[in-house]
């Protein structure tokens, strides 16, 4: 791995260690999530391409969430996600499966609650409720979407959104969100179209 790549990774790790990403106006629940996240690095000897590879493991409350390999020419190429705690499937296959699961629900409601919880627009979820673009093609791990301005923080954000979608595509949890959503509309006598304006004000 190049000296520049190592320097960049160390800078990002320092950024996390010193909590520089925790802004004063960040949502409290998001601050708590980030405060429980830990990032470790280790070397896999004679790994991919029979070379020594730098790996990153992201954990939360001592539970492994995701592990990825850092490319030799980072940050000009994205991380390769080796394993994650959602499934035994590879990352792209899992994202495709998750995307297919959202086709049976009103995903704009997921978008609405995601923006409320995280205070920002998602990578995968959209208000239009179309989701024509598969999640693996929206992922930061896709070389088309990657650029040197992205980094470990964006990998964490992608994981958190995936975790949110995984939780709320489940029948019981999705029904709960639907009930809250419909009750909100009924209680305040709001047309459904006003939700886009509300979300835009949030983010």
C-alpha cells in the first residue's frame, strides 16, 4: 500500500478517534450511535492478490458490523466489503435482496422516518417511492459512485441506512411505521403531498 493511502487512512482514523465528525448540531440519537462505534485496522498476510492487505473492521458495542479491504490506491478506489453482520450473502447480493424486499412496501414512508431519525437524505431511500435503481448501484462500494472525497464515515453511513431499511421492511415494524404515518396525516388533517415539504425542511 502506498504511503499516501496509509496517511489518508490514519487521518480518517484520527478524525473518528477525536470525534471531529460529531458536530454541535448533530441529532442526539445519531451522536450516541457514533459514540459507540469503534474502528480497528489489521493486516491480512498474503491475502487478496497474494499481497499483504489492510483491513478495516467497524464495531458497535463490541459487535462486529462490517469488515472491508482497503485498496492499494485508496482513496481513488472504494473499499471492498468482505463481510457484514446482516447475512452470509456478499454485500452486493444482500443489497439486491434488500432492494427487492422494499418493492412490496411504501418505501417513501421509510424515507420519511429515516430523514427524521438521521437528519439527512439517504443513499438508497428516495421520496419518489420508485427505487428503480438497485441498491448495489447506489452503494458507495460501487466504483461509479466512489470519489476521493468519500471515506470511512460514508461507509458507516451506508451501513446505518442499510440497518434501518433491514429493520423496517419487516412486516411488524413496517406496519408500526404505517400506523404512525397515517395517524399523523389524520390527526393534523394534512394532505400526503405535504410530507415532501416537511422532509425537505428537515434535511
